[in-house]
């Protein structure tokens, strides 16, 4: 993933610098390059789950499987300072229960101070969906129409889960009349990540997956699976006229090969675009989920005629109940719990719930500093401390305004995509934007 990110940053820098050179602007440098990523990885030291690892004098750590992604971990840190020892626990991303392939989260037993995530701190996933049969129904109606199923997929984790479900669909012959449909994975990173799953020790998989492996069954390989790595292989997918499944990154449709598949399928009423992950505000995926009637891809207006649907409940993250369960395993109750890594509402809602349960829980503002030995606040961050009720009201307001800012960023993206359009279309677009500004300029 580090190498892939470095490659994307190098590609973006090259693209920006072509424009910057023509405009006489300074050179744009990538945050890091592929070579930087390779050099960084030489510094990695593998650690097994459950192993206490001394880092330096007075500090030791232990990683515990938290069931979010392959290799994800909660981290315990034992710190000794001035003759006193404290145990700090960092939750990492806590995994959802009963997900395919991976073990459920393991729990920690003791900590003085906890820093924990709150991605779904204010929400419950509800009853577990029937993923396989729900997916089969989407496949059946799509193929009966003669269309393709296009799935914007995160390359690591979600792609492998979808392959697991597709294997079950094919094994149980749940799609009638189209049993031999091909499945394309079109993402070099997803292909590489899938290879890592294949080469991982069985101890990192859940009992169901281990049972399949013992029977000689590959849990993420199904008949008709095709892997596209090169550009030529990717382009050939849309030349295949058969009904098919296309799993491609990015998961929010913001970059990568998925945009090419959307261009070829969004305008087709027989095709389906299936979203199986969270779509952030301001992304193309979010716009499609919220009912956009047309989008621009590669400077071309594409009408949205395909069926747009979601497979609800697919999340690698624990919900509110899962997060509370993870924390409650730590006994006795930690002296301090800090909530982070979630939307502002999620952070505050989880902190408020934990306070109602007797925990000393805080959702610090960005930039806030605390002395973990004493619990004293050293800096308040980018805003003054307010009462919880005031914080909740203010954060709801800022969240809505942030949504407006994201919409503005998306508008700028749409404007840049229209570069090279006809003067008539650009003038009409400009008039529409100016009319909107006239209405809201206060």
C-alpha cells in the first residue's frame, strides 16, 4: 500500500508539473515516492500477535489481533518513568464481528489509559445481513437484463470479502441461467493484496476459513476469476460482451480504474453499480448513492441510467455496541479514556455514552495535549473547552458546514473536468453557478 500510494503521488506530481511548467509555477513535489516507501519498509520489524517486544529502556509493546484488516492490531504500551509504570492501550480500528476470512477482535484485559477509535461510535449496524443471498439477487436481476455488475471496491479487505461471497454464490448455484459468469478483479493493488492473503499463515484466519483450507478449498477463488494487472488487460474487460462482475478500485470512485468502468456502464440501464463500502461526502461515489442523474468522467458528461444500489451492513469496523464491548473487556475500568478517529459527532456521542456508564471519557479537540501520567490537560487544541451539551450542538453545526465545504470542493473538481468543453456549454455552466451565488451571497 505504501508503494502504491507513492506511485499515485509521483503520477499526480508529474501531471501537476506539466501544467505548472506552462503556467510558470513552482515545481510540485510528491509527499513521498515509491523509492521512499521501499526504503521505509526496510526499517520494519515483524512482530507476532501476543509477543511482548522491548522497544527501548522503559518501554515495551504488544500487538493483539483486532480483526479489522489482515495484520491489524490493538497496541498495549508499558511505560516506566521515574519508578512508576503505566499501561497505555490504543484500540486501532476495531473489527466488526462475524466477518469473512478474519478472526473476530481479541480483547485486552488491563490498561490505565485507553485511546480508542469511534468510526461508528454513534451508530449500530443492526441485524447481520444475508450477504450471499442479497448479492445473488442483485446478480440475478442484473444478468437477466443483460448488464454488468460493477463494484467499486477497496483493494485491501473489501475486494477479498467480495471474492469470498462470490465463491459461495457460484458454489451454491444461486444465480440461475448465468452460472458461468466471469469475475474480473481490475486493480494491481487488489491483485497483490489477494496474493498476500493466499500466502498468509492459517493462524491469522477465522475457523471457517481454516476449515475450507483444510479441505483444499481456496476461500477467495471462484471459477471464472480473472485478474487484470496491465492497462491492456484492464481495457480488454469492456471488450468482453458477456454479463460479468467487475471489482475495481477506488472504493469511492475518486481515482483509479473504476472510473473507466463507470464510463462504460453508468449509461446502460441494464447494468448495476453496487456500493459495498462507506462513501465520504464530496466523492463521486457519494454523489451516485445520493441520486446524481449525470456525472462527468474524463471530460465527458455521462447520464446515470444504471441501477445504483448498496449492500448494507458491509463494514470492517465495529459499531457502537462492538466498541463498548471492546472497552468493557478491560478490567478494572481504565482511569482515562480518550476518544478519537471518528467524525465529530461520533467522537462526542461515544464519549457521552461512556460517561453515562461511569467512564472518565473525553473526545479531545485536534491539537489538544494531555499529560498521560496525571490526566491533566496541557493544551486545549483549536477551541476552548465547553460543556458537553455545547460541544455537541457546535459540532453538529460545524459538521454541516464542513459538508458544504466538501460540496464546494466537488464543484471545483467538476469545473476542472469541463476544461476543453464547448463555449456554449461552459457559458451555460458559468451562468448557473453565478445564479446560485447570487441567491446565497449574503
